[in-house]
């Protein structure tokens, strides 16, 4: 398939908001594609590179290269060149990157050059395109969309299913079954603003602790245990205590969903950063396990024995889990029959927060396990932290935000009257807000850089965030997790902004 055709469809998909039109465009593209093109076509459409980040910045891409007069590049040729680019390292690597990118751009038409620049900089964003791609594949091959979705769920890869479908037709879907040893994408949760809202939406439900750990899927087949992350990475060798726990359970074959988390000597959870650091450690695992031991805590069973449990209601899956896993290794929970018992659910949330966890997940008792999807039958509820911080600088945006000051540098007051940067965010901004803040921050600018502006610390902004973690990158030694803009507070002076001391006092779990 020519890259020009893919770039054309990408532009057309981005230009329409109608899901039916997006589906039709993708179906037509898939009918034209070879099966071997699909592992490249699907990630390119979604703005992803199979090779991951390649270290190509605007400095390399800004070098003007005359475009080709006519399209000739195929997607597989582009993929091969980008794979070559990803292998470049060592002395002279920047020169070599410039050479490869220059040759690639020189073989591309003007439209293809725009598409490639967007891919390489991460500015091709189609949003939730995988879900539309499933419908497009179904339309292109005559397979039922529900069957395609389930195959993707079980394969853990849209590209794998698409390649099989285009090569062998709908009969290929029979290959994709729940299999012990082959991970599936986890079911995810939407957010609710309160426990009352969640219970009102779901009716009879379980209210479970939301642990601030690392999501894991544990597979056991006899004496073999494999442990996978939510992105399906195999981390078995890093977690010997989880393997031992799985081998200690009475079942011989199962797939369990849960989290690993580290607890301190007082029984309270350690910070997410400590747990994540331990799970990420690949060197001297024995020493790491002794310093920061982790425990598995399970909340769902996907398969037990030879039974696929995915389509069972949650109440039945949990009953299977309870028969297999002892209570200390299961997430704490309470079951309520509906809104009339919301008080019990709210009490459970309060006790969960007192134990140091981040909130609860409210789960409908009658819902199946929708692997790989953010289903409306799981709703997470956690307190939203907010701070009033001061904007210290802002970076120019890219793509749709080109020409707008987007990424804010956020600071809290320090004891000496200055400001300490706590992190950055470009989230939560409307188009109107972007336009307004660009004008306002340019008025406050004291220096303009190639990347953005430094500003007088006068503009206060209310920031929501999910938590705090230690960081050596910032002067206060901490940074905000998942910060996003709520609103600007022009009614507040910078001396009324929150302090670093206040922030640290609100998060004793982070510690010194």
C-alpha cells in the first residue's frame, strides 16, 4: 500500500466527526490493504510508530527537503527506514539520523511529508481510533463486529487479528480463544464523581478498594506461572514472591486479575513510586525484593480450570475467585443492593481512605468481563486534590496547538518567598482557554525562548491532580501526578497560592 493512500485516509478521518463515515473510510482502506501491511497501517492511523519513539525532534525535521513530484513510497518501505533509524546510536548518530530522515522526506510528496512529520513528532492523534478500526475491519471482511471485538480482546492485539482476518477471512476468528499463558488486555473503569453517583448508576454492586499499585494478570498452568502488566509485558522474573503466592493456591490452572502493592511495616501502602520502582527493577531482584517486598491482591478471575469465565456476571466470577484465593489475598469489598444502601458504600470509601488507599471501584454485579475496554459497569471514585499554583513558564504547542502557549510550568510558594516548580501540564484546556492564556502569558513574558516563554509569577491557576510522587528533577523533590487545569484564578494574588509545605503536609505518604 502506498503511504500516500494512508495519509489521505488519515486526513479524511481526522476531518469528519461522524463515526459511520470514519468506519466506511477505514473499511475501504482495509479492503485495499495487503494482510502484511496491517501491522503498520493500524498504528500509523492511530499516530503510533511500531518502533516507539525514535529521538527525532523538530530540529531534524525543520531542515527543508524538496518533496517528490509523485507518490512512490509504500508503508512497508517507510517502516523499514524507520526501523533503520531506530537502530542508530553512538558517535555521529545525529548526522546519520539527519541523513535517513532527509532521504525519507525526499522520497515523499508534500502530503506524505506532513503525515510523516506528524508521526515522528507524535502529532497524529485520531482518538479512540482502534474502536472504529474494529468496526471497519468487520465491514471490510463481513465478520460480525462483536466477534472481531472479542478476538481483539483475547489476542491483546488489533493488528494480529486484522492480519489474520484479511488473510483468511472471518473463519480466522476461531483461533482467538482465552488461553492460560496468553495475556488479554484488562478491563478498565470509567470515573464517577461520587460513590452515590456510581451506586445510583449501577444498582446492585460491589464496592472494592482501589489500590495504588501495579495492575497484573497472573497465569498458572501446573508449575508454570507467568505475570503480565496491563500493557501485556511479561514481568515474571521480577516478582518471585508473586510467583510463589500463585503456586501456593490450590488451583492448577487459572488466570487472575489484580494488583501488586508494597506495604510498610505499619501495614499501610507505600507510595506508588516505591511499588513502581520495585516492579521496574530488573537487576538484583533478590535484593530489591528484600528491600521492597510486594504482595498480590486479586479482585477477579478470568479462567479457572478449563472454564472461561469472561461472560459470567461479576458476582459469579468473584465466587470462583473466593473459592480459589484466601481472603488476605483478595481486595477488600462490600456489596450493596442499590441506592438505598449508599451510606454503607460511603462508609466503606471513608475506611478505605483511612487505610491509605486512593479510593474505590464500584462494580456492577451482573456485568461480564469486558477485556480491553473501559466499561461503564466499573466506576472508579477517588478524592480529587486541587492546588492553586502559579504559572512560571509555558511551552509552545504542536499540531492543533501550534502558535498557542500550551504546556504550563507550575510552581508552589516556598518559605523564602520564591516559587518551586512542581511539574508541567497541557491537560484540561479548552480552545478558548488556550487562546486566552497565550495572550495573557505573552503580556507577562520576561524572556522568550525557542521552546516558549518565561513569565512573571503573577498568574494563579487551579490545578487538579491525582497524587504526589518524589522526583529529583524538581527543586522541592516532588512532582504532581496527572495534573490538569481546572480554571484560572484571576481573583487570587500569587502570594495566596499554595505552598510546598502545605502540599507535603497533605501527602505524608510521600515522606521526606
